[in-house]
DNA sequence: ACCGTTCTTGTCCGTATGGACAACAGCTGG
DNA sequence: CCAGCTGTTGTCCATACGGACAAGAACGGT
C-alpha cells in the first residue's frame, strides 16, 4: 500500500500527522489507529517507530515546540525592535494554539509535557524581553523592567488567544488591537505605532513538509481495524 | 450498597463527582465508570439519571458555570469598587481553572460547551466592566472605556492563570502582582492600592455539598466492572 | 544474483468503554 | 397489608483501543 520510505521521513510524517490530529481532536482522543489512518498506513507500523502512545505524543509535542521557535532568533535580532515587537505580539495561527491549549490542560498529569511547556514559555518570555530591551535601548520606547513587561505581555497574548481562538469571542483584528494597545501603553509607545509596523508575513509553519497543520483532517471519519 | 437517595440529591452528587474527575483527568478521559466509582454506585445508575455521556458532561459544565457566578452580583455591588476589583482580579482556586482550561480545549468540537463558555466569558467581562465603571464614578480611578479595560484585564487574568495553574511557572503572589500592577497602571490607581485592599476570603465553592472540588480523588485508582 | 536488514502488513489478544436490560429492593399511597 | 412506582444492582454485548507478533516485501551491500 504505502511505498517504503526513508525512516526519518516516515517518522516526521507520523509526527506531523499526530500534530494535525491533536489540533483537531485533542491529546486524549488521538489514537494510534487515527494517526495510522491519517498517514495512510497500518496501525501496527506506528509502533515500529514509537514504542508507545505516550512516547509518540511526547515526541510530537517536542517537535512542535522545536519547530515553533527555531530560526527566528537571529532574524529577530536584525529587524527594527518596533517591528519585531508588533510581529511577536500578533496572534499565532489557530491550529497552533489548539495544541498549546490542549497542552496546558494536559500538563498537570504529564511531567514531560510540563517540562517542555515550561522551557517553551521561558524561551518566549526571554525573547520578548530581549525585544523590549532593544526597544528601550533604541530610545523609541521605555521599560523599567523588560522581564516583568515580557511576562505580563506574554500572559496577555495567551489570554487574548483564548478569547480569539478557543472561545471565538473576538476576531483577529480586535485581538491584535487589545494586545497592541496594552503594549503601547506599557512601553511608552504612541497609540497606533504597533499596528502601523506590523509586518505582512505570518510566522513559521509546523510540519516537515510545506503544508500547514490542518491541511488534511476533515470532519472525523469512521475507522476500521 | 448505596442507600436510596432523593433523585435531585443523587443528581447533584453525580454532577459534583463529574466535575471533580474532570478537574483531575480532563473531559475526554472521564468515563461513566469513573463517575460511578467516585459516587460509590454501579455505572448503570449514571445512565438512569443522564441518558448519555455527552449530556452528563454538558450538564456538569453548565452546573459549574452556574455555581461560579451565582450570588456574587448584588454582593459585589455593595462593596467598595477598589476592594471589589482586587477581589475579582485575584486568582481563582486551582481546580476550577483546570476545568476552564479543559473547556477551552474542548470548545471547538462541542457547540453547547462553546455556547456556555461564551455566555460565561461575557458575564465575567460585564461584571468587571461594572466594577471599573463604579471605580471611575467614585473618582478613585479612571477609565475611558470600561468595556475595553475589562476585556483586556479578563484576558490578562486568564493568561496569568495559565502561567500559574497550568504551567506552574509563577506562584500565587506573583500572579496577583502581575495582574494588579497592570490594572493599577491602566485604571490610574497608585501602585500597591489593590494588593492593600485584597479581601481575606476566597471566592465561591462548587459542589452541592460543602466539600471543595478536589476533596476526594487521590491518584487515579484502578477500577473494575 | 544472493542474502540479510528493516520497512510494512495482517491478524490476534486482553482490556475497557458506552450502552441496554431484566431483576431486586425500598418507599408511598391505598 | 398489599400493590405500584422507581431508585439501584448485576450482567451482558458490540465496539475500539493499545500492544504483540509472525509473515511478506522492498532495499542495499557484496
């Protein structure tokens, strides 16, 4: 059925499929058979690459964390701090956030996941703090305590993302507006500065192949053994 | 085994047990047998009260929303706005938040749950906006747009709650500090005002009986049929 | 051309779940 | 005291899951 693949390629394929399904169905509901069907192989094959369901999930989430943060670092260091800030604070693609929200709800009963989440969150705060620092150095903004400002803004971004993605209470425009306004007030920027410098491109992708996370995966189909 | 109970009492008992288990294991993992074991009855009895698992979950979540918001309204109207604000912005008990976070991750595949969440969120924002309004009227604070301030602070509270409860990155003291500082800046209060007026008592309870949510439910026990 | 490696499949098993149902038991009204 | 209602139990069933394993098929080195 499925053509024989390079082991590494198949692994990545399985991890990408797992992330798609987690975004759609949640960590707890994704079964090995689901993943196999999404990839187009027999469910026994999954076990050939991942000894247990838990390990699959753990590696999939690790891959997500890794992919989300890779590369941006030096790039962000070169662009104007105001632009970098506007980019960082803009809302993330929906399917990504579904995975994060699911991870939050799963973290307190999965220590590995909690560790990965903690590392990821610290990374996010650190990068944002660095942007704020550069903003203050450039004289275009002000901050007494970049770390504290970063922590507050990170929390705000997550909270707004919940309102936007999970509850669907506000649209993307308003989500950005809420965060931008708060950031401008906090960092001594004039109102509207951030919206004006928002770059056009969206942030990174997930899967190993070029397709976005939720490319496949229509309404949950029936499965067989 | 279990003594014959008043139907309404047994219903409430089942709903309370369900919420306890959802806080511990998540919506997706709670089984009818789990609930029955938690209550101390046979799993067939659950079906006598709730025709299907989905309905049980839906009603349990409705009960949670209802219990969380009931009563406080007129009470909040009588206390000093600064004190009411400090109370409203302080972090909610942990087990409650686990249910909310789980609900967020479940909402996009459960329309009823999404509707309940939306209503709840709107209620929260409305109440906070009312407090901010009274604060401005009293002259002790200022707000150009109470609704916008309420939306931003609600998002911040949720985001901080994630950092505090889900990721366990910050403690309760720091969680309150982050929110209080942001609120004070936004509403023209002097730094420290909110921390100084935090009331002593915590917010409401859930279950029908007096016990807190996670009273029972140690580390997940083995079950039998 | 052969042969070992390993990617891949098909099938089996024990377990757990949601749901259905008949029998039992305690309460209430006549 | 009896009959009916209903809360409660125990048991059964079809399904689906994670995991295990042996057999098949493609690939690579010699």
